[in-house]
């Protein structure tokens, strides 16, 4: 089973924006081919961002709670300790995703954030892949997503 870490923007795509590019990820999780992991720091960041005005969506407290409840249903919350030296991300706020991916033994960190994606091909390589949702889909070889998790908002 693939172990995945999602950055906050990918969580928003999954929970709020109904991004069609997330459907293969949803299908992989629904089929039991992948699991999403999250830790307390990343969950706190998600909760904070859910309170922001999000494009045409402004989520009231009830909708924010539904999103977090869905996150907690979809992802396995874990405690990790990163025992390897990681490169410093240009955006210090994104360092927690690198640390979670390394500490959790993740296969993939899914992101559309340029600061994280800039580290994808560094040498020496990281012990996980940093990919966009589209690149993840290509890695899976998925052409369609028949089984998906419901959108919460």
C-alpha cells in the first residue's frame, strides 16, 4: 500500500474545491491501494486555512468541522520523528510536510506548491517522491476514477 502525505492545498482540493485532478487519489484510497497520513501540525495548519476565505467559498464553523471530520476519516493521524537531515524548504511553513513524509516513511508527498516541488529532483534524492496530483496519477497508471470519496463542501 502506498503511503501519502498531502500538503494543505491538496487537502483543500479534496475537501472543498472538488478538483477533478484529485479523483485518482480518491480512487486509490477508496480501493485500499493508498493511505493518507497526517500529523497534528499538518492538521492544525489545515484547520487554520479552512478559516480563510477560499476563492468563492467561505466556510462557516460547521463546514470547517465537516472538513476536519472528513480529513480524520480519510487520513490516519500519526506521530512521527524525522531522523534524517532534510533540505530546508524555501517556504519554512512547508517544512512540516517534508518532515511528516520522511518520518512516516511516505512514498509520495502530493503538492502543487513550487517551494516543495523545487525539491523533487534534488541530489541526493529524498526518500519519497514530491509530485503533483497529475504526476501521482501518472505513477499510478490511472486513467479513470470509478470509486471516489464524497466531497464534503
